[in-house]
C-alpha cells in the first residue's frame, strides 16, 4: 500500500485505474525491450554458412568452398568469371541449376547438385527439402530411384500428398494411398468432404510410417514423426474419425 500511495502522491494522478494502466504499459515496454535485446544477440551469433549465385534472375545457395570452385574472385589476370573450363551457368527447363563446360558444340552439362556431391555415373542426387535452388551439402543426399520418387511433390486435386478425389458410380470418394517397396499399394477410401480428406491424409501418413519410409516420403503432417503423435496415429482407428455423408430426405412422391 505504501508504494501505491507514494506513486499516487508524487505523480499527481487522481485515478488509481490510471496508475494500473501505467504499470501495465511499463511491463509491456520492458518485455519489448528484452525481446529486442534477445533478437539482437541472435543476429550477432547467427552464422551465414552459404553464398549465393544469381542465375537467370534466381538465387542459388551453395557452400562457400563450392562458390569459389566455380566463381573466379578476379584477383588474378586475365579476369575470368568462372574457374577452369566452366563457361556459364544456367537454369534447366526442369528448374535445376546447371554448370556448362566448354563452348559451341563441344559442351558438357552437369547439374550443380551432382557437382556438389561428386556423384558418380548411375548415382542419383536428391534435394532433401525439394528445393532445386538450395544446393548446400547438408540439403543433398545420394538416394535410390525409389527414394528419389518418394520425395517428389506431386500435384493433385486436393493439395495433400498421396490424396486424390475420384468419381465412382456417380459418387465422389477421397482416397489416401501409398506404394510400398514390394510393389503393393495401400489405399484408404472415404466419401469425399473436407473433413474426410484430412482423415485420408492421416491414413496416407500412417502407411508411410508403417513402411518406415518417413525419411524420404514427405508427410502431410510432419508432427507424426515424433512422439506422442506417432504412436497416436499408428494405434488410432481412422475410420472411426470419418464423417458420414448426410443423406438428404427425398421429396414427397419420389421413389
């Protein structure tokens, strides 16, 4: 009470509610100041571990050593933009950065991801997060053909990976599906509606976890990779969560 009386007398504020408002304001201001200090500390300790090319108007990320293997910093004369036999860089029609060796008809094309990983003939390089412009080593890996196919971002009519909508006998169904390594396909059918599409996406993610392919096949809901969500999904009866279609009453006299 003494503190309140002191503030009341010294500040000449006649309404005690105003005193509480000022206190709340000071608390918020202090919290914002702390957040600024924390963010500034993070900015100072953040380490930039990559450099970028600009190819065809797009920015490509690479490790610093790869950058200087390709680009000539220009300290030595005669000045060349690229090192060695590299003549240019381009973006392929599929959206992948490509290194061009030589000129004229005697040119050789090597994708930047293969250059970074030193991939041998027959080896497949996969972009972990599906971004062809991110060619840092930690985001690349050597995979099999099936693993590479699992990491494809397929476009469909639902916006969910492994879930599509099909019409059968005049009715629409949402289908969650996943192709296993043995060639068999796991499928999950429900009458189509926004709610059941989510359940079908759960089922597709469940098939991926059961097959042990979650490292390469992207999940619709990545939280299912960790506990307790993983166990919940694997043990849950998803059909019990499905929404049953609403049957509209027939008009009078209709058969």
